[in-house]
C-alpha cells in the first residue's frame, strides 16, 4: 500500500500534519454546496471505514467546521472509535442553518468564543489543534474591524487552541492572516493561482498553508481529457514548499487511495 509518511510542522505551534488532509463537508452537509453532482451523506459505518482507511494511508489531519452541517458532531462520535492521534482543524465565523440550508456569518468575539466552546464539546476535546476563521470573503474587515483573529489568538493564549489561522479569499486577507496567526487556508490549483503571493509569503515567514479546493470542488476532477488532471494538479501544488497540507474532500474510498498515491508521487518528484 502506498502511504504518506511525511509530517509538516505548522509554524512553531507544535502541531504537525500529513501533506494530505481529509475534508469532511460531505460527512455533514448536502445543502447549498458547490459539488458538480448530488451525493448521499455516508452512514456511520461508511464514515468510520473512510476514516480508518485515511489513517492507514498515513493521513492524520481532518478538516471540519460548524458550517459543515453535523460534521463536527459526527467526528466527535466516530473518532474515539479509532483511537489514533488525529489532528483536527475546525473553524469559526460561518454557521449552517439546518432549516434554510444556508450559511450565516458572525465574527463578533462572543460568537467566535461560543463557537470554539461548542467545537470543544462536539469534538470531545479539551484543546482544539487548529481553529481557522471561516471568512465570508471580506477578509480585511473581518481581521481589522471585527478582530476575529485577535479573539482566536486570545483563546490560544488561554490554552484552548494550539494553532490559529484563517481561511481567506483575498491576497490582502491571506497576508494579514499570516502576519497575525500560524496559517492561511487558500484556494490554489492549475486553474486558479491568484493567491500565489500568500504562498510565497508563508514560505518566507515560516507560516503554514492549507490548500482548499485543489480539485475545484470536484469540477476540475471531472475533466476527462488525455492528461491525468488530479496528478497534474497535485504536481503543481506540491512543488510549493510552503504547502503544509492539501485538504481534499472525498467520501469515495477509491478516490481517497488514488489521491494518496498521487500525492506521494508528486511529493517524491517535487
Ligand atoms: N475553509 C473554507 O472556506 C473551505 C471552503 C471549501 C472547502 N474547504 C475544505 O476543503 C475541503 C476540500 O474542498 P472541496 O471539498 O470543496 O473541494 P475539492 O477537494 O477540490 O473537491 C472535492 C470533490 O472532488 C471529488 N474528488 C476527490 N478526489 C477525486 C478523485 N481522485 N477523482 C475524482 N473526483 C475526486 C470529490 O468527490 P468524491 O466524494 O466522489 O470523491 C468531491 O466532490 C472541504 O471538504 C473542506 O474541508 C474549506
């Protein structure tokens, strides 16, 4: 079996992650999502098998969020059945409304604090490994006017979080996030390279980078041209030294194994 053995440190937080992480939108939310096709949320047995497979393939990082429906709650129930040393990244600021199926945002200190307290409860943890501000796109305002990273950093000082960061949508926001926290989560793939400057700065300053939407939420992976598009994107992404982990959302065990094999191949050739 081809597996990932490497671990990448996130700044000086003491948290180390596998170069590929498992995204878990599809474990908890099927409304108002951006995937090319509908899907059925896996039941507990399927989800547990997927998580066990991820661990066996060398993945130690799971990415979740309150905005991913009941993803956090399910992980809190399922992960203790696989007593491994998982690193969990969660978020705060975006919330899922199960009635409307839509997202709402609140970056006020009270909301961020109660979100982190709720994540600790849902995930059955005394300390959260990684918490990211889940931006609505107004990155600069969320950081500078609403002080969302200040709130997270205060929770880190109180010992409730090991590493803080922000999932950003702008270069300005990504650079501010790197100045004020341990990592930025950015979109980057062969079709979208607008945030390259954030990757460059992370490398210079020794901060972490998570890549989201490496396969364009599945739209890129549907390209059936002559090129192996998953491999081509991984080759492109893993040659960036700043990348701590590429978070791929999959509920398909064959895709999970394929992604690990292609990530290993890309890393070995980078
Ligand atoms: N922080 C944020 O603002 C933010 C935003 C978006 C996403 N995220 C995080 O990043 C993760 C990834 O983002 P994403 O799920 O939107 O996009 P993605 O990882 O680019 O794409 C996931 C989609 O690609 C498909 N896929 C995966 N591997 C494949 C393969 N080898 N061949 C063909 N199709 C494949 C998956 O379908 P199958 O299930 O069928 O494999 C799924 O529909 C999320 O789960 C979440 O944890 C964060």
